[in-house]
């Protein structure tokens, strides 16, 4: 999962900045630091800071909780009499620690300390004094609704019951973050509802429903060949915006061709009932700007077509095989067994890792004329593995950005790797909206500023 770490926490990049201490200020006499690990700290690390392993929970399984270890350090000068005797550890999102799972390590008062878990706060009183140079480790589980990305902080007190003086963060302090998977997904994974920032109501902004990985990757790979991916879903809800980032492991062979679909409840701070205005306000991102923040652009609709068999719509959904390759003849391909041919050419397809645009369909010969190597892909000669095994011709939900789209020129001709399959207005409450999103690239979705 190291390959995806560069993305994590970009949505709240400001929180990465150290809590600076003015250069002219006197050095504080009471100083703390904090480290947090998913799983446990590495027992062999001489600095007592490295994490050992990551562990992931399984969505919709309340008994599968995620273990966390937090370590609070007293970095006060050694010649001061500044001991930490109680702490208030808390997540900066609506995660919940389970009080029955809390263990206090590296402290003589482990069995006598008071423990209180309320909301995102875990408060520990009556600790044995943590003297300068010492630390205490708190081990606990977060509940099944606590997943995605979270930052942590702590308030450390000199008094044994959250009283007395408080400690200041170290000069280079940055709030530590943890990544907890919201689930494991293979190509045949079931659809799940998740609540990564707490047990919120299904109508609440930020609620994510029907999270699913496609039965096929974009290139047609399916079970059992596809890998099992951890997915991380992080909403950020403020008074004026709702934002969601979806990530998955990027160290497996097919992770770059995996595609996810989910429904995201949007924020509507003005209680508008104007569906067109709300839809036009929706933005997506799958690239970063030079300052490492998401490069948000207007959300495009997923590519959708009407198939001739029964006239059934293909609503820009997850990639699926629509035919099998018979022969690759360069500017045209011969196919067999289509589930239906789109009537409204042009439409895009993917064979292995090459994207093509079908410009003409000859139905009686099952021949499709194609423009090759579009969307930044390379033209490749596609050969079926055997006389009895054919390469799938895959539908493609991701539209190519056109020059007429309100995008920078650097995007034109490339596929929009995050697109909107559908935009839904509740018939019960006309001020409630949600977006059904197809995501093929660690994307963001945002409404509001």
C-alpha cells in the first residue's frame, strides 16, 4: 500500500502543517508529542515510533473492529518537574473508541487508571507520572463505523484528573494520521453501505451507500484473476461543502484498472430544490495540482449508450464485456456475441489496455470500425489466447474530455477518470441530493467550496 500513501490526507493538507512556535518565544517547559499506529508499534524500534503492521476492518461486520495504538511522549526538558498524569486523546473526525477494549501499556498505574470513551474522545485519568523522556501507550479498538483517514491529537495535563497545567506540542509537531480500510474488495464483491465518519443516518450528508467494486476491471480481468484490494473512503463535511475521497491499494498488479461505484449524499446548505443548479455545482478530481491539492474540475457524465437488444440503456455503469474479439484488423475489429450494439456511435471500448472509439458498426458482418489508441493508450495488436478463448470487448464508462468541455487543455483527449453515472433528487425531500459516482483513479467528489 506504500504506492498510495502519497494521496492520503491531501484533502486536509492544512492539518499536516506543524503547530509552529514563534521563534522569539521562550521554549515551553511542558512539551508533548504523539504517534498513532493502526495495529501496533514495532517492538524492535529503538525510537519507539515505527508502526509494525496495518490491519483492516470489514465493512458491515460490527464484530470486526480495528486495533489502534497511540503513544504519548513527555518531551519536557529533563531538568524540569513536568509530569503527565492524565490525557484526553481524540480523533479530529467522528470516530469512536470502544471503552471495553482499552488497555494502558508502559505505565505502572495501568490497572488503577480511570478510562472514559465519549464520542471521539478517550480520556485516561490517574496515570502513574509520565516524567520527561517517558511515554505511555494506549491500545484500543475503534468501532465498525470508523474508517478512512483520520488525524489525532491529545491534551496532556499535569493533574491526575484533567486538571492543572496543560502541555504544549513540540516545536515540529504535526498531528498524526491513521488510515483504516473500510473494506476488502475483489471483482465479485457485494455492494455495501458504509459510514466512515460515525454512525450517521442514511439521509445525512456524507453517507456513502452501495459501495462496490466492478465485477470486471477495465481490461476485462475478473475473478479469480483479480486481486483483493483494501479501499479507504474519507468524507469531509463542513458548513459549506461536502467532499469525498476514495482510495485503494496501489501495490497490486491490477489496482490501476480497478473501478468502484458508490452513492454519495451531498450537502445542500441553502436548501435549494433546483436539481440543475446542484448538478452543475458538482466537481470531481483525479489529479493533483502543484501544491498537492486536488485539481477539481466540473463533473462530467459517464459515457452512456442505448443498446439495440431490447433498447436497454447502458447508463455509464461499471465496465462490462459487450462482445468478444474475433480478429484485430487495425482500423476495424471483428466481434462476436454482443449483448447489444450501441445505436449512437461513436462510443468507446477497451480491449486489454487499449482504448478505442467505435465510429461505425456493420451489423450483418459484426464489424466495428475503430479509432485506435485513444485516451493516451497505445495501439497494440490483440490476439486471442486460444481458439476457444476470446478477449473481451469492454464497455467504458469514462468519457474522453473534449475541447468544448470546461477543462484545461492538458485534460483534452484523455478519459475523465471520475464521472457521474446519475444525479438523484429525493422525492421525499426535494432538498436532498445524491450522486452516483464511477471512480477509476483514487478520485475526489465535491460540492460547495
